């Protein structure tokens, strides 16, 4: 197999230069497959070569079962007591040889890319044996791709990088791009991909049956990279595809239909991963129509998948999107917990409840969803959003790894278990499309890379992950480039937060497309995303004492911390409390002054970011520089718009002037 390097497509974090250290060595890589191809390719470019058995090598990449293993590898293995395990590898230096050993091809592939990432230091000095293994078994990207171009959502729902890499003009695309994607994903540790939108429209429903061949082709493209393919299906499939009169999960014909259909799927794709389901949510069909629970619904599919080792990812994003804004008792934040916590223990082992990280919807700041703490007897997937629906839509620089690191490291209790430890899978919505840079904004590639790395090891430092990405993508990256990218990106999530909706209140975006400010855009709609600003204050009272009671969904201490106006962290204040403008925050500022200050500061930071990038002209590739520059111009414009709309809105509501007398309209 050749290395997929589609023409006209940016190499992202795998440019030829990133393989210099490996490709200039003598490499012993027995066995056929992707790793051998990579080594041959890199060596042809950089002057190294494949070593034969018995020959001296600088790098050994071998499965533990390979015969014969070179002496250095045997020594490493003999010196290591434990088992290596699935998808894992040992890395060591012995007698001047760098050794990577794994029990399975996936582990070896991850080990190979680790060496690529390390570059020259992988071949220097001694290195005691390190055992690398992923924190969670499944690290998955969900594509919200449609086959057809949806009249409102386009081809990729919430996609900001062009069309789908899987389909164009209603038909499957050439697989070279898919293979290149698989290679990039393997290099950052992702091992599962759901290929289509969770809102399953008429054409896409057929991927389960008569268009299954298209899914099989994608699976063929991704398989060499250790990636299994999953499919979003509509709960109404027995009706839509099977001609049955019902999709009732307890109906015998429905159960038989799913069983037989799933058998066909596995006959076509033996390593198929499973189904993803959005049910009873934003208009998608589900078990409620038949008076059944979501456990009944999920278990129906889990039972059909179980004989083949498949899983169903059942989304917990279930809420009333037709609520009356006048009704202050309904709180969208409560919905997932209210629906799912009572079902804990009722889901099959191969049903994974997929929970968005926050209780609302991928906002720039939300508390961690209490559902994650409430279901100890259910397998959970934590869902993140790499596509920047609410964080600048890949027109703004917004490096999300610091947010994900906070979420995955959040502890509900004092016993040391964090969110990552409670999750069996870590999932995210992909930000990739057929754009030449993959992600629209070239710097948004860092989010895709960082997602994979944090799903592999949630305790990695986001700044260190950014360094890895810089070193690979811009190899060889000079100090100035590295410093500048850190200055632009490390704090970019907080910058975005500063100039958009304040202190966890969320939304305030233009309804529909969700880009740019519109403070009251959702205020009188049925969507349940309100801020309740009036002349005296702003924020949602979610306390047990006087509000919706959402704080009671958290275990102590958080149920108390969030309940208390004094103890609630400033950055989440307006998520949990309705607060007067004169309220003094922990940082000493009044709420209204904080709103003004952060919005002036955030927009200014965006302008500074653009200046930093301007200085890099000439030191990065011209097209890439121009693409980022064009995006930064838009970010600066949009940040100014946010600053002015938010500040003006709150000045007019409150009548309280800015203490520094700055211009507010
Ligand atoms: C795929 C948000 C988005 C929708 C998306 C939904 C979901 O509401 O705006 O486009 O639908 O989340 O996660 O299912």
C-alpha cells in the first residue's frame, strides 16, 4: 500500500519533514503492513533503510510475537514483568537501539507515531522502559456529515471546513483522502469514527441497508490505521427501511428486523463498531412515541449488536426544544439527568450513554454535566465538540485543549476519580471537511490533534500537546514560530470567552447559524437557552432555594458550592445565579464592570493575536499565512462586534456607566 498523500491537501501534522529522525535510521520492522510502508517511505526520503534480521539497527518496531526478535528487543522484553496489552506499547533504549514493542498491530502503530513525535531525542541517550497505554479503550470522532446537501445545515451539519470527506454530489468519494485522514487520526490516537450525522435524514438512513457498501468502503480505508467505523442510524429504521408499521422497541418484529439487519451489517463489515443514536431529541424519532424508556430503546440495538461485539452509543442529549419561554419551572440544564439518572443500571453492557460535557450544549463555559456522576452502573462516553459551533466556527483562533483538560480532570468527589476515569469512551464531533487545510482555519488542526492526544491521555498538559503539534506540523519549527503560536493559542479559549457571553450564561449567539452576537436572539424562543437580563441583573437562578433546583443534581460538595452565591466560581456565576449588576465578584470587580472590562480586553487580545501573526509573514508557507490572516481579520471584526453589542446591551439595561469612561454605544 502506498502512503496516502492526496495532492492539494495540507499534510497537517504528518509532513515529510516530521519523519526525518526515523527516516534517516536503520530500522528493523518485520512484517508487512502500514508501519513497514511508512518506514520504507520515510527512508526513501531521508536516506535511512530497512534493516534485515540479524543486521544492526537503530530502531526496532516489532510485535512481541515476531520471530526472531533482535537482541535489544529481547532484552527489553525480558526486563519487563507486566503484560503490554491491547493498543499499548513499550518504548525503551537498549544498547543504543530504540525499541518499540507491542502485542497487537494497533499498539505498534501508536508506538511508531510516538517515535515520530519524539524525533531526534528518541535516538539519544538511555531511556528506561516506558509502558504507554490509552486511558480509554475507544477514542472516537463523530462526523455530522450528510450525503446530500441539507437545505439549512449544508452537507456537514455545524461543519466549517467545506463538504464531507466521505461523500460528494450524492456519491462516495475517492478513498485517498479517507486514508490520509485515518493516518492522521492514528498518529494522534483516535481509533473509531462515526461517519454520518446523528440527525439521520432520508437518504442517509439507507447507509444501514442498501447503501451499506459505502460504509464498507470507508471502513476499508480506515482499517489499516486501526480505526473502526460506526454508523448513525434512525430509531425509525424498521419503519423507514423495513416497511414495518412500528419501531416499538418491545415489538417482536422490530427486534427481529434489527437483529437481521445487524447480521447483514456484520456480514459486510466484520469489524463494524456499532450504532450511534440521537433519539427523542430535536425532532428525531425515539422510544417515547411508544411509551418506552430510553433504556428499552438502547437495549434493543445493544441486543442486536451484542453477538458481534458491537456497541450502541446512545446520546443523552434529550430535552424539550419546544418549551414556553414564559415557563420558569422548565430548565433545559436539568433534562438529561431527569431523563437518564433514574435509568442507571438498566442499560446493557454494550450500550454506552454518550453525554455532552456540559448540561446545555457545547458552550464556551459550562459546568461539567452532573449525569456523568449519576450513573455508576452505566457505561458512559463523554462528548466534546472539536467543530467550533459555539467557539468561533473555525474563523476564530480558539485552542480548546485547556477546556477539555479542565473537563476531563474535573473531580465530583474527593476520592481522586476524575471525569476521564468515569468515562469508558471519549468522543468528539469532528471539525474536518474537504477543505485543503482539513479544518478551514489551519490552526484549528491543533484542536483535532489535541483531542486525540487528550483522549489517549487526559492528563497531558495542553501547552505540551500544542508543542507536539507545532513540532510536527511546522517541522523544523524555530523558536520564534513556537513562541508566537503559544502566545496566540495557549490562552485563546479564554480570550474567546472574554468577548462573548459572560460568566457561563451561554448562548447570546445568532439563532440558527450560531455565529456572532445576538444577546436576545434566543430569549423569547422555545429552545430553553435564556439569560433573563433585566434592569437589575442577569443570569439563571438554578438554585434549590429559589430557582430550578438544578444544583441539586450534583453530589456534595458541588451541590453546595454551586448553590452558594459566595462560593460559586466566578466563571460559572451566571450559569447558576441571577445576580445584580452591583454584585462584587471574587476578583473584586462588580459584575457590570467585569462585563465591560472583559469585553474590552477580549477584543483587544484578538487584535494583538493578529499583530503576532502578521510578524510571521515569510516564516511560514505563504498560502497558510494568508489563510490564517484572512481568518484573523474576521475574528478581530467579530470580536469588536461582540464587545460592542454586549457592552451596549448591558449599559442600556443597567444604566451603569463604565468606570473607565470608555466608548460604549
Ligand atoms: C446534530 C446542537 C446543534 C445541532 C446538533 C445537536 C446535537 O443543538 O446545534 O446542530 O445536531 O446539537 O448535538 O445533536
